[in-house]
C-alpha cells in the first residue's frame, strides 16, 4: 500500500499535460518495437529476387501484432487509472492519440466535420516548437499574371505567422515554384513547375533562411541551361529529386531535342557527377530515392509510343516501374501496363511501394493522354505481390507515406474523368481502414507534417488555398494562399 500511495503522490505532483505526452512517447516507442510490418532485412528488399515467402511468416507477424496491441492496451489502461486526476470540478479528458480505427472502409462520405467556409485561427503552437514539428516553407501568390518577385516565407502552422526568407523572380508567364525538402531537413531544393532547366537561387536571403539550406539547380555545377549550347549542346536536367540525406540530386540528362540520354546523380555543393546509362529503349522519369539512398525509383515506357503527334499512327506503349541501383547493378523492372501510366512512392522501411495506376481516357494514347481512372495498390518488393487499396468504383491519387511508415495519405473520390466527391484520406500501411479527413476538389497530393500528426492540402482545384487538418480527424483550418508549400 505504501508503494501504491507513493505512486499516486508522484502522479499528483506531475503536471497534467506531461502525462499525456508520456502516453504518446511510450506508444511511439512501442510502435517501433512492434511494427505493423516486419522491417526489411539488412539486404535491401529491392535487391532480393522475387520468390515465395515462408509460409509461417504471416502467422509470426500476426502473433507479434497481437502482442503489441495487448501491451499497448495494458499501458493505456494503467496510465488512465493513474491519470484520472481531479482538477477544479471535473476530470481531465485525454485527447485521442490513437490512429483511426482499422475497421473503417474507404468511403467518400465524410467521417469528420466539413471544412470551415472561412479562414479561422489555427491552434496555438506547443511549447516544444512549431505545430507539426517544423516550419512550412512557402511563397506568396497573386495569380499567374503577377510579374513581380515572390516572397518566400517560413510559416508557423500553429499561428500562421510568417518569417521572410527571401525572394524568387516572377515573370510574364509566372507559375508556382516547387520546394523539395529532404528527410533530414538539411536542404530545400527550388524548382519551377513549368521549367525543367536551372532556377536562380533565393534572392535577398535573410538570416532566417540560412538554417534551411536553400539550393537551386543553378547551384549544382554540372547543370547547364537549355540555351547553353557552348557547354552541353543545349542539354539540361529534368525530374530532379533530392536524396533523403539532402546531399545528392537525381535527375534525367536530356539533350536539346528533349530526348533522355542518361540518369545522373549530382553532389550538392560539389562537382561530383555519377552517370548511369539507360537500358535500350527505356525513357525514364525519376520519382524518388530508396530510404537508404542506395537506389532510385523511376517510371518509364518500353516499348514507347513512337508517334510524335496525336494525329500520327500510334504504336504500342507499355509503362513500367524501375529500381535503379547506384552500385552499377542491373535495373529491376516491375509491373507492365498497356497504354496507361504508373507512379509510386517508397515506404520508409524500403519494403513496399504505394503504386498509382492511371488509365488513359477512351480514345487517348500515351504519352499524351488526359488522366482517366486512377487507382492505388501496394506492391511488396520481396515477393512481387500487389494488393489493391481502391475499387473500380473509386479513384485515388497522390499517395504519400507518413514518416513512420504506418499510414498513407491520398486524394480519393468517386471514379470518373474528374474528381467527384473528393476528399483527403488516410489508410493503414496494410491498405485497411481508409478514413476521410476533409473534402477537396483538388488532386494535389497532401503533405505530412514532420511529426506525422497533421496534413497540409489544397481544398480547391481552382485556387491555391492551403488547409491543415489533424491526421486523427477534426475540423480543417485555413493556413493561407501560397504558390507552393513544403513541410
């Protein structure tokens, strides 16, 4: 009894918010110890041949998962019993820290309050730092006719407060810039949505910008401008992707007639270049890096439609996914779809790809077809199995993994040539339990906060208004109007 009194006395002296943060920390630690899926072995999964897995592996995973759930339930129950501390006239109610229920099904009906119709203040920041675990990088937007420079800000997601970082040039045919951030938050890569050539560095940088490590393609010595015929005969780079560690950039080297010639890996802040030849007949597009930085994921066609215009005779076009090892090993070709397009993102543990299948509308041909029905699936790299997330009556796109690999966010809706009854969804890493968080008419992929608790998204295809919503559900709140954002 004395030991029990001491424990309750300790809880009485503990500030209430720390109790719940302790719950979250313990759950996160438990989730790391008992993952939803087995972690990849020391040998990367994308290098292993496709073979049938051991028959008992699924049973072992299920047993570990059950043990993890029981342990988590016991931990929460114990802390709730000790945490029912009376303050004032009532009990403190614990805000949910548990992900959405896995037994919910993918439905376009909203399961949370509809978005607010007018801007409203965002939640205040926590004492430990900005809401979401980091600032948002964004540039202002006054429309495509705006010719002046764009102001670049660091935005606090909790308060909406802006800190000026510098400027980017506008122009008569202005369009939003694109920001890429690495998983280590070392660099911010600046790109343009309408130009694949070099982009100028951040202009008039403030002291606040120096901690974010801004880089532009013009900062990488190898990249030449499309018009720089004296240097590389008009060659330039396309499909830039910043590596997870922020130290390298993958790109497609394209010659003056827009034909890809090789893949290149460029050193940030240096002159080192690794050149990777293309397999015969492959036209690649860089999509992402493997989590360990040892390979890149590309999409491409083989064979490719040889027609130069829609009016010419169309030839066969088959899309594939390619895993490109950086150690010189042969490329690995995955999937084969006829007259359709593929995209994919790598899970944080490297074991799975979230795959987007996009069909051309009837009568159209790759590579110049408007997107038709889009569907999502999960592709396990160890054995090549593919499991659908969406059905034939649903359309979905823009899959993005949470940083811990436990959930995937995407844009979903009813099947059709345009997004109908669209929304922002989250689904468990195994494809189960899709939950709608907010409405949207935009197909722009959502963006996870660094701590995985919030999602940033566009709610209208016609505007560049950005909104924020909790990944556990709740009322979305307006962040602001920005040309591009990165968290």
